[in-house]
């Protein structure tokens, strides 16, 4: 069955932010790809979007989400969460393997890709999950069709903790593709949990979370991962770093040529431990949000290039689950609908410039993961782009929340900018608050040897 022909779309007179510069110009989209970028394009199109006064960015490529499909879909699913992502300006996502069943066999991985092909509003890829004993299966991962291998070097759900040193060495030695890690030292965390349980019983305050998931546990694990990658020559990408100390583990400068890279998440660039007083369990996540000095060090590391990529670790839980006591309330927060708006607020505040946000959310993800033909506003590339109004405020509230869990840690906050339109693989999926009829995004492909 042939695909219906895609519309030719002309975006007119946008401020285009791409590859470190800004220009006012037009972008013509044809057959799903960017056909032309020029100061002025005088060619026929099925749809013309007047973007005067608006800003055009490459869509965010989120390298770390938990969309809960399959098996945990009471919290969220690929359909609901990817639709929210479209409204937030994200055009591609990479989803984590700690679902039910876990994505720790090639069979389960391909079954998950089937779900993605039927439910994802955006482009998608899925990680293969490493365990203590699936190294032979891991070796079969196709590096050109799978975003990477995920290793939980810290407490995780789904019995996916890899805590045997030989297993880790084998993974780092034999993985056919990029390794991403969650780094926290479980024995140190367990000791802290026991200490706080002894002091408070089950009534531990949420503000104790960064002491329980302590900085020492983060550094011990992430420094070991970096050391192991240097020893084995592995391609390593360390996810969601949270402490000032960890920044020194990574080299500053451009991402090109690096074999060891680092990611920060939007919530760790925004919130601090002071926010537990008002947000409580809604900002409980692993690794934990820590001190303002840590947040400021991570922001500085983004500017220096020690942090190469900004992502979300979007992880929805039901409101009912989050209402539980400290040990019972799950860790994780949803944010793909707010992530780009939050980063644009940081642009307004002078924390980052727009070019840096584009570099860390699109260009660098495409470079690090070697994504084929995406991540830039370039002729010949797939049209994954987002149009924003930098000066149109909107308030985050339940009425406009698209997550299945129906809450966000930013509830009540007024963002200074708004997403106007999102185009995924050349299809206008979202425009001025309205969604097109559902069509699935594309499976991401990778240019790896």
C-alpha cells in the first residue's frame, strides 16, 4: 500500500536558529524533507505558514524517556506521551527498557518497535536493556537500527540492576553500539535508606531525598563508568548527571570525536533542593535534584561543553502513586510537554543562548547517536522542526496537560514562550493548539559502522 503524498509546506520569514547562527528566511518542505532554505523562496506550496516574528528550531530529540509501553500503561503510553511531546516541540524520542516485559531480548525489542510503529506521534527509537546475564543477546543488537544499550548501574525498576563487575566489563567490551548509563551506587543508597528509616520510620521527609540518593553514590558510580570506558575503549554516554563533582569527569568542548559524553536533564537545570518544600514528591526523581550550587555547576558545564546533551528522563506516575509516603512514592516526573518551554525560559533569563539550546537538544544528539538525516535545518534532511513564539506566555495547568497522568511539576508556572507548530518528518502534526489526524512517526536510523 503506497503512502499518501505529503504536502509541500512553505514556512515564510521565520527567524531560523541552526548550526550556531540566526537568519530570517524561508524553509520549503517537500516529500517529508527540507527541500530549500533561503532568505526568500518563491515556489508553489500546498500550505504556507507565515512565521513573521516567530522562531524556527530543529525539533528536540529527547534521548531519554519512559513512555511506559508495554505493561505500565496506567501511567502513560507511547500514544499519550508522544502526543504531549509533539505539543512541547519534541520530534523524536528514545525510550528506556525498564517496562513489562523488559526490553532485554531482541524479540521484546522488536515487539516494542511494532508498538511504536502504531502509536508514536513522533519519530522513535528504543534502547536494548543490559542485565547481569544477557551479554550474548546484547551482542546481536543492530547498531544501525537501535539507539543504544542501557545499563542501570544503580537501583532500578524491572530487575535490571547490573551490579556484577564482570558483567559490566563484558557489556563495555562487547556492546556493538553506544552504552548509556544510569549511575548511582546501590549499597551506599541502601545504607542511607536504613539510616533515615531508623530516624524517621516510614515518615521520611521528601527533602531527605538528595541525602538518601546522595552525591557520593552518584560520583562513585559515574567515575567507575568513566574509568571502565577508558579501560575498554567503550562508547559511553552518562545520563542525568546531578552533582558539581561529576562535571570534572568530562572534557569540555565540542561533542565531535568524544567517546565519553554526558547528559543533563531539564529538571536538574531548573529545580533545586529548596523546591521540595512546595513540590514534594512531584520532584522526587532518581538521581535526585540537589543543591543550587549543583544546578549552577551543571548549567556552567552545559555552557563549557562538558555536558553535551540536554534531555528529560520523562517518567510519569499517577497522581495517586505520588501521594504516598517517601518510600512508597515512586521516583520520576513527566515533562516532555514543558521541557522546551522551560529551556526557553532559561534563554530569557540569560542562562543559555538559543544557539546553545539547539546544539544540546538537536545537533549534538544527532552527532552523538549518529542519527541519519535529522537534527538540523538542512536541505535534504528530514523536516523535524518546531516553530515557537518567544514572546507568547502560557501558564502550565491541568486543563492543557496531555499526559495520561495529568500533572506536571511546573503546574501554575507561566512560561514566557509558546510552541506554535511542530512538524515531524515533514508532516504538520500540531499547529496553534490543534492536532492533525494521527499518523505515526518514523523509526530512527543510525549511520554507524
